């Protein structure tokens, strides 16, 4: 047998490199095609970019990911593989149509539910246990399906909602999936690790063009952001289900809390923004500029700097969560994570508020 399939580390590294190369090589062509066909993201009052930019970066991400993961994963050791691929393809086609033709919200939601049902029902990959949180362990089959579908849809759309500045969604995807990929590798679930690192490799290539390129700059579109969210959601469910077995090489007792840490920026920021909108009598899906990355931009930071701050914060929370996962209970660790996230969010919000008040007072003084 080839060394690629007998040495897990070489297999995973090869998958990462292959996905990176495929995505990196395909982006310039995709940019040229998008320009010829007029497939741009045009700036408006809700966007943070100033120039029309080609979309469809999700095609490059999908291409790199799907080829590398299928080439280097062992489906015999991963019975869910065919259904995971099917779900990924549904999400890809859904996002692609939305990026090109604009898809009605209910149709997009229906497609996401269909992809989630493929995972939860056909693959049998679902949340079956609350790990003793609030005294709850095993849960009913139908509740398990509904809860798992809900989790997949929430995480899928959370990455979509935070995809507002250069490098943020892709950078957070790299951090979360690389962390999960390392955990799967340590616990000998090599094919799951291949899937995580294949996506990370493609995202690294995209990140280079999205953040640092000028003439070949590209956005991932809904195609890319939903792919990241969907795969991350499925891996999170698998992560929690595996941690029902304490004899793992790296057992995580508070896995639900660690799952929140892995997604703290997408989940906490989405929850915060939805809460503010509802409190103001608006639809939670009403677009605005209340996201944390918008606050950082208002403070004068560039896209890449705002993204780097948020990505590093998410990475720090992940480190804290894994360090304390077997020392604190689920509730205690979750409370700690949300407390740190709340403080982290409050600081730039307060700085922006002071900046605007100072600007208002200066203008009022000038007018007087």
C-alpha cells in the first residue's frame, strides 16, 4: 500500500497541500470568468468594501476540498463519508445558485434542511446525548434529529452572517477546523482529520487572494461561507458524539462547552446582534452594521487587522477551553467563555461610543 495511506501524518499533510494547490491554481481563472460574466459583489450601504469584487471564491474552496478529501480519506473507516459528501454537494449547489441568481430565503433554508437531514437521518450523525448538562443525558430520537438539524443550520448561517470583511470567515474556519482536525488526529480518526485539513488547505489559498491580492481579489460568497459552516457543524456533532466514550486518548469531558469555544466569534456575535435587533423591534435577520467586525472598522482598523484580532481571540478561547475541558464542568466552562466574550465585545463597543460622542461634541461646539 502507498505510504500516503499507511502514514496518517503524511496523508493529512498531502491532503492539505493538494487542496491548497487546487484552490490556489483555480482562483485566478475564476476571477477572470467572474469579470467576463459580470459576477460581482457591488458595494452598497450595508457592505464594508468600496469596490465591486468578483464572487464565486466558494468554487475554488469546494474544488480543493472535495478532491483532496476524496483522494486521501479512507471511506472504509468513515461510514458517514458518502452522506457527508452528498450534504456538502447540496450546500455547494445551493450557495452557487444564490451567488449567481439570488435565491429566496425560504428556498435556501429548505436546501439547508435537506442537507442537514442527509447527515442526521441517512448518516445517523446526530446529537444523542447532553453529556449530563443540567442532568440530561440520553435524548429522544426525534428530538435528537430536530436538535441536530437546528445546530447544523445555525452554525452554517453563523459563518454566512459574519462573512462581512476580508479574511474573517475563512480565517475563523481555518482555526476551528484545524483545531478539530488535530483532535481527530490525536484520537486516531484520521479520515475525519483529512476532511478538516482539506478544507483548511483550500481556505488558506482563498485567504491569500481575499486578503492580500489586489488584481485577483475575490470573495467566497454564500457558497464558501455555507460550506465552512456546514462542515464545521457536522464535525462538531461528531466531536461531541465521540466524547461520550471516556477512553479516548484525548477525552474532552466538557465537549459541548468546547464546541462553543470553537465557534465563539460566529455564535456569540450572531446571538448578540440578533438580541439587539429583536430588542429594537426589528427582525433578527434585518441586515445592519452591528456586527463586531463593523465596530472594529469604525474604530479605524483595516479589514485584515480587524479579522486578525477576531481570529486570534477565537484561537485564544479555544486554547483556554481545551486546557480547562477536564477541570471545569460544562456550565462553568460555558459561563467562563461567554463572560470573556462579553468583556471582549464591550471594550471596542465602548471605545466606539466614546469616539462618536467626542466627534458629536466637537461638531456641536464648532456649530455653536
